[in-house]
């Protein structure tokens, strides 16, 4: 069931929701939270599709906030709110309201959303794209107990992680972190099977992939060891190698689906480590609405600190390294002088 409302208000939208539930014969509200999706017209379909699939596990009222840019100055000065109310089969197991904001109302989206929130229910705000650097201080983010972003959708994802670290507030999370949950679980289980000391680690994956950075920061933070990052064609994360005093522990996933876990002295094991869809990631985030302290600790470890520890240190190779440096430089200059003489 769909109801289109043009140039409407929040109270009229609430009335349409009540009338729609009565028409469907389900006047009671059986939803557990409000999911607010802040996106653009281009990405709203995919985001709403993922939210509808996740609502099978978490029945919710989904509010899609789309800020429409007006073409002319006259249109930008005129405030307007259009809405599309979806109930029943069109909204999976919950309710969906697509809000399109025009003009000055764009700067007051929280005033439109606030009356539509479910009473006495948690609020989650998700930015599939164009997330604010400080979600907790965003007017819509301030309404939520949980704020979900996705650094993978940013042009400079590594810089975005550094900015998120400075602005972190309990309740913030990122889908780049959610994507590595199976990796963290598998590595933790592997370390539980052996009694050894890990001395270093290496994480391999696509270049500029925020999940690679977060997994490396998590390992460095939890194990207190240097972690190298290696570039591979992908897809996504492809390998993690832990060097321990009992031999290497390797989790390798070259095809994005099936991984191989190798532990010294044990037979190799094939483990399912499929790349998950956005709906599965959102469903996982909706299972817990309390602050993720592990994510906070890994994020605050810092991209810059990880880069410093990953950088080569010539002095670490021995005392002779500085002394050999001038000889190497002279050897490089010698051919140039000979060529000049010719």
C-alpha cells in the first residue's frame, strides 16, 4: 500500500500511517526501532532495499530523508516537503516513509523527522553516502543512539578514518568495521587454539580500503605488535598473516568467498568467509545498540600511528646502516660523473 503526499507536513504523514494501518487491519505497532536513512536520490533505492531486507530481522519504521537541491534561487527559497508512505508488502515487515525535502526545510530536517519517530524506541541514523565528519553533532545524528557511516563510500577513506577518530562519540560505528567482523572472529578463534606469542602481523587487501586499515589497527591495538599493510588486487581483504614463536598463522581469501586457515602443525582448513551484502551489515549493526568499545579502541589507535610503525627504519637493520649510506650515495653518483666526462 502506497500513499503519496505532496507539499505535506509531519502531522499529515502520521495521520496517513494510522489510516494505512487500519486499512490493512493491523492497528497495533510491532516495530522495535526507527531507522533514519539520510541519502540522495541516486543511492536511495539500494539503501532502502537493504533496509527492507534487514527489517525481516528487525521490524522498524524506516524514514528515508532525501535532500533535493533546487535549480533556481526562487525554488531554493520555497520550503516544501513531499512524502511517500509505504505499508504492508511495500514496506517488508515494518513501515517506510520516503521524505523529499526542498528549499529551506533542508536545513531543518530534524524538525520533520522528530514527530515521526516511534515513541520509546531506539533511533538509528545511517548515512550510506556523504556522511558528516562528526555524526554525533549532526542535527539528525543527535536524535540517535546509534550512528552508522560507511568510509568505503568516501573519496578519501583513509583520511576519513583519521577524521572520525578525532570526532568519535560513543554510539558511532562504520560499515567498514562491520565488514571485518568475520575476520576478527576467525583470527581470535585461531589464536585460542595455540599457545604462542605473536611478534608481528601483515594485512593484505585492496589499496585505500578502510577495512584493511581498521583490521590492521585492531591487530596492532589488541596484540601490541607492528602490523604491515600489503596491497593486493582484491577483492576487499585477501590475507592476514601472524608471525608467532610457534610458526605462522595465515588466513587467506583470494577469491572473496572461501578462505583457508593455516596454523603451523595443523592441517589446513577451508572456512566460509564470503563478502557480505549491505543488508547483512545493517542487520548486524541493528543487533546491538550499545557503544562498540572495541571499535573505539581500534579507531583511536590511529591511521597515522599505524603508518609510522609500518614505515621502514634503516637504523633497525644495524649500526652499519648509516655508515654505508654515504658509500651507496657515492656509488650512485660515480656513473653520472663518468658520463659527463664523455
